[in-house]
């Protein structure tokens, strides 16, 4: 199914959310309003709000608390993305100029801080302490995951178990917080919220593995530059598999290529050929499908309502398309 078909049941809720999200970012400072208008204008596919709305719809009505949950996640996540672009000195995000490319680092950091504070205030002013706790925990996990990845990028000595811990924190925790926040906003029990968090983690890990696989494909329609992870010296699952199935001498050659020749197109192409020949892509695909199936299996424990099927379709779509 296309994303438009999947999101059809909550189209009206998305429209209401977008208006409220714009309202939540408003400021009396003209420069801030100009920048936040730019942020809203370049919004993506609204995947995070969709996870929130479908998760809420499984357990009850989508109401004001659900809109606030979606806004809280978008505010805090957008703040982290802005700060990430500053840290990475990135001039683009998804085909648009990043804030730091247009307004420089100092203003970008302050805008990120502003969005963070708006999210905190949105929750505190409405006594949404449970929602704030869920999202704050997710931001903590994401930060830890990023730092773990940076630390390991220096030596490129990452083991498979640590890889899964990094992507659980860095990527899966956000989808998990969307689903648990959505459930909490509709009055789900603690046990149900925990189950939604678990489903989100499984789906998020599957999503990240799919994104890893895209790094080895030349298909420009996927929205991700070819071999970008290798250029950024990130150890992904197909590459870790190659290293784990290579001799000591081969391991040293692979790590040397990633560490010192990651911008040499010929050497990177040769490394990608080795990953494919080793079965690394197939190995990663098996793990991706296993995590997706675990998420789908757990979905079957939820109330049998139309929104559960929408949530299943969204997970299938998210994992199929990757980043």
C-alpha cells in the first residue's frame, strides 16, 4: 500500500495536528517565527505522528492528549535533528538546506534549545507528565546511542551485540516512544504501554537494518546516498558480518579501508563487493525480517480494531522503504 492509503483513516487528525504543531512553535521573536516556518514547510512524511495516532486509535479515541503527544515528540525530535546537523557540520537534510547552513551554528543551537523548551512547557502546562517521561527517556537513549557510535567509530571495533544496542537506542527508541506515547494518550494500561514500546523497538531495529542494507545499493530513489555509512565510518550489520567471517589479515584490510580510504570510490566499491559476496546483505535481511515479524506477532496481542491493521501496514511500509 502507498503511504497515502495507509494514512487515510487519520487524514483529518494529521491536518489538526499540523495546525497545532505550528501553533506550538510560535514566538514573538520575528527571526524565530521565520525559522520555525521554514522547519514546518520542509516537513517529511509525518511518520512519527502516524505512529502516535494509530497507537492511540488501538486503545481509544484520538483526542487533545494525542495531539499533544505527537507535538511533543516532533518538537523534541526536531530539536535533536537541528543539533545533530550542527555537530555533523551538515549543510543538507533530506534535500533541503539545514538550519546551520542558512543561519549558522549559534542560531541553530538556540532554535534547537527553543523547540526543546516548547516541548517541555507543552507537557508541563497540561500535566502530561507521563508523556514527557516517555519522550525524555527516548531523547536520553538517542543521545547515548549517538555517543556510543562516535566512540566506536574511532577504533571500528564494534561487535554485533553492541551494534544492536546502538541502533536500539539511536533509532528504535524513537519509534518506541511514538507508540507508547500514543497508547498512553488514549488511556492504555501500563502493561499495554510497555507492549507498545516493545513493538516499537522491534520495528525500529528492523527499520535501521533496512537502512543499513540501502547503503550497499545504488538505487537513487531510496533517498540515501550510496555508501554514505562507509564514508561516515559507521559499522553496519552487513559490514560487521563480513569482518566476523574474515581472516585476521582480511579484517585489518577492511578496517583500514573504512578508516583511511572511505572516500576512495574504487576501494569502497571493492569493499561493497566483498560484503555482497560474503552473504552480508542476506544475513542482515534475515535479521531485519525476524525483527519485523516479532513486531507483527506482538501486534496480534492488541485489541482487534481497524487501527491495529493500520499500524501493521505502517510498520510494513516503514521497514520496506527504510530511511
